[in-house]
């Protein structure tokens, strides 16, 4: 029926529909009946920094995120270097998992990386991305189309003097310096002029802000269905594996922390919101795993439907636990606990917040639906973080978090 009616359809629309039929990804966009909230955590310290990470499957049917965290790189003169990365897989986890284990080796094995200098490091990273992408093309399941997965990659390589921010796709890295977001990587989206030009030069199109109406990122590792245009090099294809690499001189007295996260985090929190949130939590707790867990829990309750992964790298000038912040956190916990006394207490709390802020509830939850204590805590929890006025007065109350998580 589709072919019979196709003669009167616009050519681009027909091409898009046929492309969707051909490249339908495995379980992409499929959701569970309820989110999986178990978390994977890591933390360590060395080379003058501390890091923590958290990842959660959330509403997705499969966990497709992966990560890398290495303190001290192999190779001459690089033991005081560190590397962190987040990989956001799509249409499967194959590419993300492989890159999390081998991308660093692919880059550090490049002869252009040693001896390290700004240009040799940037060239080595780029070469490593192209090399691992070409190597994965030889895998039988990726070559024959049995596995059509791909992955974004965002990372940071730290030397004693420099940051190298690395990005391929729409995951993101931010640097918090002097209590401000001073740097952020740029998302590689098909609608960006430079990305659109490459896609169109390769014979593709950008429809509904996607490559050929299907893929939401314009740069990624894997995704070989979009890398088979004859006569075009690897960086000229519909989807490019080439990363952007930005170097920055470190400012030890000003640099506070770096956050790497997938779009499951950035979909519901801006750069500034996330950094202010992390700053406030670091003033209450120096447990980086806990802070990262609170990030993913907050994003889940703010409506994120994706896998969520975050890596927090704290530098020597990171915020320290403040007695005043701890006191205010405890005061708010105590105040809320004293107010929650049955239905009347719940009404007082919600009336207070509704009079102060514009409520932003999670999907399918409304004020009239919230009656039980866990739901009430979740409601106030979300209101607290949607209110700049309140979140600046008090950081996230640990009481609310523990109540939400049960």
C-alpha cells in the first residue's frame, strides 16, 4: 500500500519513511513500566583530585551508558595525567561498552601522543577516535547489521597544567570555576549549521532535527548505517566519529569541579542549575558518590526518561563542607518533619510551596494526586529544586531524598 501511494508523496517524506523502516533501532525509545533505580557507583582520589560517579538505568528497557575513570595513565611521563569519560549508547550497548574499555588505549597508543604536547595530544585523541571506529566496523555483528548500536562520548584528559575536553555527540562536560560555569562543550546536533552542511553534502537530510529523520546526534562512534556513503571519508559521512577537542590552562586557585554527564541529565537540568546543585550538595557532604546519586535521583524526579550517568571530578579548590550549610539543611529537615502531621500538615506544606513557586511535577503527578507521605515528599522535593529562591536558601534536604527513595 505504501508503494502504491508513494507517487503522490513528497520525495523527502518518502525517503524518510523508508529510512525509518530500514534503520529501525533495537528497542530505541522503549520504556519500562517503572524505573530501575539501582545505581552503579565508583569513587577514588589521586593526582590531586577526587572523583565520584553514578549511573542509573531509569525508565529505559536497557542500560546503554558506560564510563571510564583512570587516575594515572600508562606511558612515559603520563602517570600524573588522568582521564574520565561518559558514553551514551543508543540502539544497544555494544559500542558504548567497547569504547569504555578501549578508547583510551586507542588514543594513547597513537604515536602522535608521545611526547605529550598540546598539538600532539589533540592529534592523538582525534586519531584514537577514528581508529577505534574503523576497528569496530570489522566486528561481524556491527558489519552485518545485526547490531546497529552507536554511542556518544564526552571526556576530559587532565595533565598537571591543562584540561583537554573531548566531545563527540550530545553528552556534555562543564567546568565550574570561581562559582561560575566558565566552559561547556557544544552538543553535536543535526540542526547545527556546520553539522547540517556535512550531512547534506553526504546526500542526507535533517528532518525533525534528526539525521534522515531518525538519529538525534550528528557525531557518534558506531552507527555504521550512517557511514557508508561512497567517495566520502570517515569525517565526511552523515554521522562523523571525529571529536572536538578543546584545551584550557588550569587555574588551581579558581577551578572547582568538572561534571561529565549524558543527555539524560542535561535534558532536565541546565549547566547552571546542575552546577549550583552540585555546589550546594558539596557544602553539605564530601561523599562524592552520594552527591552523584542525588543528581541522578533529582533528574529522575524532574522527568528524565533516559539512562542517566554523571561523573564528578573535584579539584583542590572544590567547595568544602560548611557548618552553616549543614545547619540550614538540618533546620529545613526539622521544619518539614514538624509540619508533616497528617492531611493538614501536607496541605500546609503544599500551600506554602505553591504560593512561592510555580510547581513542576514529574510526569502523571498532579497536586490533587499527591496524598501519601512518599508522594508528598517527592512533590516538595521537585518544587525545592525548581525554585531558585528556595534552593539558594537551603540545599537539598537529606530527609526529602531518603523519603523519596524509600
